[in-house]
């Protein structure tokens, strides 16, 4: 997951790409925001209906995500607070926020610390 070319995408990265680093910011109430390290004012959001990385307004629920631990806590799924049936995923190789089937692996994320 990176925004190296100015566009949010899932591609192979180089190890020195700061555009592939994201901060998971806990928010009161148990949700998180996902902030770009490279472009500090940019957050993952679905305000326009599609997954984007950009500046947000205070109170936008479209930039709030719930981390669901799966597989003994090694993997997580992120679903939207605003639209709970919407998950971050890479179905068909394309990064998106969309509904998923219960057993799909395209929505499973492993976080490096």
C-alpha cells in the first residue's frame, strides 16, 4: 500500500519508499485513522465513495476504520466506521474499499512494527 506516484495503489515497493509507510492512529471510541508518513495531512478515506488518500475534515467518519484482529492476532481487517460493510482489500489485484465475502484473503493485512 503506497502513494508513491501521487495515487493510492498496491504495488511492489522499494525499501526506502516513505510513501509505503502508514501510521495507525487510535481514536477515542476504538476506531483508528490511517495516516501517510510521507504526506502527513493525508488519511485513507472513502468520502467520495472510493478509497483515497488525502486531507480530511474534522468529524469525517469516512476516514475512521475499525481494526478486526483475525488469525490469532497476526492479521487484521479494516472496515469503515461510516459504512461498516466496506473493507480495505485488494480484490482482483486492485486496492479498494468494498464489501467482501467472509472468507476472502484479499482483506487480510499484516502489520509490520
